[in-house]
C-alpha cells in the first residue's frame, strides 16, 4: 500500500542519513575499538565464561528480535554489529518508531522494545507482562532558527521558547526575546514556527520540556510524540524541519542535537532551570542526568534538569525489557547484550553523536539488567 | 482430455481474477475492524469536528477533510483547462506527425515518482511562491472582496495553494490522456458532417466535438479528482502539515487526509489514536471507490469504451 511505502521511505531516509554519518565515523570507531580491548567489567568479580564478552556464552540464544525508536537506531545498529563480531549473536532491530516499539512489547511480538519516551502507567497496565525501562544513551533537542541579519548566537529563556510555540509572541523583537539578547538587533518580523509533522521522540522531549516550564503549554497542548500544535507549519522528519527553517526567513524549529551538528545548523542557547544559558553539547546533555534523583523504575524525564551545568532539553532513550523471560536462552543472550551495551558499548556513543550515560545512571541501568529473571532466577550470568 | 484441461484452465484463471476483488474486500474488512473504536467513539462527527489532539485523545478529521477538498479543488481548477485545451490541440489542430510525440511527452509526467515532485516543489516552487508569486497575488487581489480573503495572512509558501499547485501538475497527465481518448472517440462522421456544412474548425470543436465528449470529459476530471485525493508524498512535503484552524485563506498551512496518515501512522501509540488514523484510511478508500466508479460510468457513456478505450 502507498501509505506503508511512504512511511517506510521516510524512515529509511532518516535511518540512511544516520547510517551515512555512522560510516563516516566508522574509521574512528574502528581505531577506538582496537585501542580499548574488551575488558567488560562483568557483573561479579568471580571468573565467568561469559565475561569479559568474547565468544558464545554456554546456553545462550543466537538470535534476538527487537523493535522501536528511530532516534537511537544508529547506535543500536553499531552495537549490534560490534556485539555480533564479538559473540556471534545475531540481533535484529527494526526502527519502526517508539509507538511501534511499545506496541510490539505489549503484544509480545518481540524480545525487547525501545522507546524515546517512557511508557505511561496505563500502557504498563495494559501490557501482558511486567516491563522494565533500561536507559541506554542520551540525546537532546535544540531550537534552530533563521533570522536574517542576526549573526550572533541567540539566547532563549524557557518563557520565550514556550511563548513562541504557543503563538503568544508573534514578532522577533518582542521584549521576551530581546531582554536576554542585549546588543543584538532583532527585526520587527513575524515568527514562523516549524514543528515535526510525523510522530517522533524528538517532539516528545521538546513538548515534555515545554510542559514543565510553561503551565500554559501543559494545559493547552501537553506532551507527546504528536501534539495538537497551536500554529506554524509541519515538516516531515529532522530534515523536513531543518529544510523549512533554512528556506523560510524569520522561522524557528527544533531538531535533534546530532542532526544540527552534522548539518552545521545554528541553534540557540537555552536558559536552564538554574538560570544559566547553556550551549547544547554532548557534555552538557550528560550533565542533565547527573546529580539528580531518579525514580526507582527509571521512567523519568530529565528535561529541565536541576543540574546547574545541564542543557535543559535532554532525554534518555530506553530499552523496554520483560521483567521475566521464560525462555532461558534468550534471557541470557539479552541480559548479556544489554550489560555490554551499558558498559563497554558506551564508548561508541560520542562518536555517533549520543551522550553516554553518566556513571550513576549506568549503574542504575545495570541494576535493572541484573533484575531480569528467567523462571524466577536471575538471567544474567554471575549476578 | 482436451475438455478437462480446458476446464481446469478456465477454473484457475477465474480463481486468479477473483483474487483481486477478494483482496479489496479483505482490505476493507480489516480497515473497518481497526477503525471500529474510532467509528464508535465519534460517529459522523469525526468528519466535521476539527480538533485533532493525540495528547488528550480527541480526534476529529474535519481539518484534514477540508484540506483535501481545497487542495483537490485548486488542482482541478488549474489542471482541467490546461488538459482540455491541450487535448483539443492534440486531436484537432496539431500536425499529424507531432501528435504522438507531444502526447507522449505529457504522459511522461505521470511516470515521475511522487517523491520527486515533492522535492522539486519543496526546493524550487515553494521559495518561488513565498518570495514572488504569493506576495504578487496579495498585492493584486488584496483589496478585492472575496478574492482578497483567499490571499490574506502571512506568506510562508508551505500552504494549501502550494499543495494544490503540486497536485495540479501531478493530475495533468491522467486528465489529458483520458480527455484526449474521449475526443478521439468522437466519430469522424460528426466532424465531417459539420465541415461539410461549411462550418469552421472552431465551430466544429465547440458545437459538435465538445458537446459530444462532454460527459467523458467530466469523467476525466473525476478521475483526476480521485488521483488528487489519494496523493500523499508530494503534498506532505509542501502543504504545511498544520491542522490548527480552518481559515478561508489559501495561504494558511493545511493538511490532507493522506498526509495525516503518512505522518502519524508510525507513532500512533494509543489504540484510539491508531483507530482514528485507520478511519481516515477507510474514508479515503470509500471515496476512491465511489469516485472511480462514477468516472468510469460517465466515460463509458460517451461511447469511448466501445471504441476500444481501455481504462
């Protein structure tokens, strides 16, 4: 059907553009891989045939199926590739979108799911089995703009950003924007806002942030993969938004940080919860998860982080796993792979434009992986 | 021996022929099942209310229906006169040797993939619309009653007018091809009789050829409408994808039903949301069936079918 084909094309494009970036960085990654020989810290100090990760683990399944978010698809395929080289385990990950990932794990059609937004209480209740959220890496969303005549990097307050997208500020020279940008002459021109027309984890992080900083946004629009936008135009995918912003004078949109970096798009500094203007970078994104209290189930939004150095529009991307996996061989393979990803695998993150998990979050992810059971017993070897 | 082989062959080709309608029935049935929660929740108001809010789970496809109707109307308004004029030229005026190559060139438009139209529209036509055409329209028509409303508001370039223009180019080939076939199906004796009476070529075309072919041309236009309704990728890239408010201005970013499905299908994470998107698909499918059937009926009535026109 036409609809399906178009959808796949959109996804393909997104994945392809990321893969291109990935291959450009492959050499660096290769050198990195040679330098740091696999010394995965195992779950226990005792000697174990399964750790460090090298070769097949006794009784391990050789194939796993997963589906979900497109945002982490590049690092997931890198991990899958590296892990396959190390162990021979074949993991099939389909980047069908976060919604599809949640649907798949709820319907038990996959071994694991993946999502950029945590499942809601209702979704967890609807699932046929208890599901765990394991943070894997972090990403961020940046406001990108096109204001002819302005050459310095703009600074935006949470108030200004939410008002722009709510449509309560309509001109670039509104005092909400100008006060934070002393010395910059902003034009008396109407603002065109650009948002994602397709459902996306990027929109989820962005609207989640706006809901936290603006009560008006929260009550009128709310947060989600797709929302009822108060105005502006929609572009399909990061490339659609970036293209519309580039083409349309006096416009502002939002894209993934990695997309903005790869395409050399200008983006604004954001004022964080502590009042400091912060440039989005992999370091400031990682800071968003540092020194903050995480809910025990790790289903936590870290936008508008309290960390004074944090970039405020940052978020986790999660693997969704079953608390109890009756198939012992698969449980062993999945827990071992996830363990490797949140430990050894983290070194691939930065090269591919993702922020690695800060230490304290990584150890929380490890706890979650340890807690996965098969037939009531812990599935991860040595845990 | 021969007889039973014959019967087996007849039976198997009949089975193959039945596969097609069976697929259609199956698709319709599956879509209806998936759309049922939304149909039950909203009934007919689904098509008339305009709030589409995936967060609060309120779904009304009115803005999508409006966008689809408006872009299609614009497309037909632009494409039909061009197609009919070109078809008259190709059948009545063009030198015989140039008819086939010219017709072929126009039909080539139909073979260009939808996404290519979309990218060309996005990177070439949209900047032109925003910087030149739409401001000019606004300057020329701004003060005129009724027409002024159509061109009011800020100029972005990604809007209903742009969506309609892309569709006009895309439906041109089918409109032209069918209109040309319909005109060719007008019996030569009709023209000869008229010319024999001393009529000019203009009189022949307006008094005989066009009246004879009228119903068939309407059929061609309806086929164009059907194509415009379901077109997805190109429109999605240029129409603006915004369903906020229905406004009479053609310069407002809009949304079509097919674009809404393409954009939102992947991340529809709640059952009702998914179901609402499937309901849009059901509406599109039903409209497509009705419109195509009507068009074929009309074209057949001009006798084109008897002249060997295969549609």
